């Protein structure tokens, strides 16, 4: 399809509930972020009478639920990510590798880090979230968080290097500090990361070293709240705690991290010497509220109408982790992939309908199909609408669901094969130390973007 207007020309169509009726030119839909929500929007509009521009600052769509497995050497980056261009081959779609830095609501355009201004008739902001260091942004370099592939690889590098340095250390105290790993936050990411790290140390690396005993590594999971997996029912949290303890993970609940430095952390008033600290605590929305020049809702999110649009702006949709959307109980929907995907599908239907001059659809409503978390080999929890599962059954279910939701046959096959191999041999094939040693977090724009 030849575009009737250059993409970087500010849209000429004035705000209108039905742009298609106002112009013969198909409306231009700009989707910022090709994550869970953005991808669903783009896929849902593949046959729609629209011109589509998808902008992402990475050239890949990332399956974040398995990122901790990249950080702990179980999977390779290409197993959990897919090039966006390979998913956007439909004729009405244009992909841009660029970072959006602002929105001009009046001019209906977005501006990018590369200095472009891109006009839109419909704008979809699906930029996800950032880790929240609760006012201590300087901790990002000391305690990296798994958010992007670069972050996961940097964590992997830090973890594997700690064992190498411990092997070479002459001083016992230094060796102990190198073999101490502190994870901050016992939500699903912290629990999954702690379990995977324990298995890496106790099962895989234990066979690789002679001078040190990797199995003696101290893995400490620190949580400010009263229990692990706070968003799951208590029974499932208790199961996760028992399983972590059986793996040798020390769990300290009701313990606040007071400071982090190069030597370790102060937690609950006690100093812990640890050369590796990993941040798995809360998240906050990306900077959409600042771009739109509105007061943010909780966790920096954008409050939206029942059709997921910005109040007073039926042409601007905010989706996924960036949006505050009320669920049936009146509480904000959680930051989950399924929420983002369902919102993306809904927004695509609304935009397609409006672009065809049809009437609005019903309000968005989320269908909760449950949440899952794995703790380790043959151990997981599943909080389903009609059942609470633990153990091997939950773990098999977790595995099936994740394979199903991965994008692309290659990734599904690669992950399945890696898991099968790991299950049979305790092997983790991605134990590669790559890249320069760098201050993790600083190199990743995800940690700093909100302050721009
Ligand atoms: C480690 C980890 C584990 C998780 N595990 C689970 C799980 O097990 N189950 C579950 O349901 N959920 C899980 N989640 C949460 C889930 O990944 C998110 O809820 C989901 O990704 C939100 O989708 P989204 O589309 O809003 O954002 P994302 O999927 O994060 O996509 C945002 C996209 O926007 C792009 N972007 C951001 N800013 C800009 C910009 N300025 N310009 C251009 N592009 C930009 C990013 O590159 C990214 O591609 C996990 C999250 C993490 C970090």
C-alpha cells in the first residue's frame, strides 16, 4: 500500500469521532510499544482500513515472564524474544526503531529521540512499566532488575562472575560475600529468581568448581511485606515459602532494605556482605502521564475511561502496565501480560470499528483466567478461578501455559527442548559470561526514562 501522507507529517485531520468519515485517507494509527498490549493492537488491525505505525525502542518483542530464566542461564535471549519486524509483515504496517519522548495532544503528534514528529489520528500508548526503586534511583546500578534482555544478560554476567571471582578469591570473607546473593522483593519475580538461582548454584554449578562449593552459596530473599507472593492466596504463598526453604533459600519477610552499596545491603538494621544484589520489587508505569501532561494515578499510571481512552480524548488509548483500569471489584487491574493482551485486543476492535464508521463497542471488561508462578523444578503455584494448585500439577500447567503463550514455533521448540534437557540433566546451557562489565541499569533506558 502506498501511503497517501508521509508518516512524519503531522496529521491534518482534526479531532473527530469518526476520522474515516472525515477523509478518504485511511486513518493513521500510531502504536507506541510493541510489548504484550501493543502487539495485540497491531495484530488486531492487520485487516482494518487503517495505516499503522509501530514504534518501539527495541527491535524485539520480549516475553518478560521468562526473562528470569535468561538471567539465571537456563534460556538464551533469542528463546524469549522475537524481532518485531518479523511479526509486522502485513501491508498496512510500518515499523520504526525509535524512542518516543513526548506527545503533543493539540497537534496530534508524537516526538521521538531521533528528532521525528509523527502525526496520528489514533494514538495507542502501550509503553509498559519500569522498576520502582522507591526514591532510591541510585540503587539501580547496584541492584539491577530484570526488565530488558540487556538487564537479564548483565544479571547473568554478574551472577556467573561472582562464582568465578569466589573461586579465585584468597580471602575467606571476600569469598563469602561473593557467594552471597540478595534478592529484593518476594513477589512472583523474586520467588522465581530465588528458586532458579538456588538450582543454578546447588545443582548445576556444584559440578563445575573444585576450589569452592557453589552449593554453599547463600541466597537471601528479602521482603518488606508480611509474606511471599502477597498477590496470591495465603495457602499458595505458604507453599512457595516451604519450597524455597527446602531449596536452601533464606526468606526474610517484614524486612526492609535500608541501603545498598558496593559492599552489600543493610536490611532490617543488619549489614549483609553481598556482592550481588538483584532488584525484584515494585514497578511503576512508564512516563505516559508526563507526556500527556496529566496528573498520574497510583504508580504513575494513566486513568482511562471504560473504553481505555484518555478522558476527553477518544483518539488516545493507554493500555497495559501504563494504564489504571478498574476491574469488576473496583480495584485497579494488576500488571499482568493477560491484562495487557486483552486490553490490546479490545482497543484494536474499537479502533477498527471507528475507522469503518461503525458505532462504539461495549466497555472493556477483563476476564481473569488465573495467575501462575513457578518456584523451581516440579514446583509451582496456580491461582485459577476455580482451583488453587501447587506442586508438579501446577508446574506442568505453568510450563504448558508459557509454551503456549510464547510467540513463534522456533521459540516454543527451543524453550521446550531446553527445559527437557534441564529437567533430565540439571544442565543450564546458557552459562556464558558475555559483554563488558558495566554498571547495570545505567545502560538501560528503562530505569531512567521516567525521570526525563
Ligand atoms: C521479570 C518479569 C516477569 C513477569 N512475569 C509475568 C508473569 O509471569 N505473568 C504475567 O502475566 N505477567 C508477568 N510480568 C508482567 C508483564 O510482563 C507485564 O504486565 C506486561 O509486559 C505488560 O505489557 P505492556 O504491553 O503494558 O508492556 P510491555 O510488554 O513491557 O511492552 C512495552 C513496550 O514498550 C516499549 N517502550 C517503552 N518505552 C518506550 C518508548 N519511550 N518509546 C518506544 N518504545 C517504548 C518497550 O521496549 C516494550 O517493547 C512480568 C514482568 C517482568 C518484568
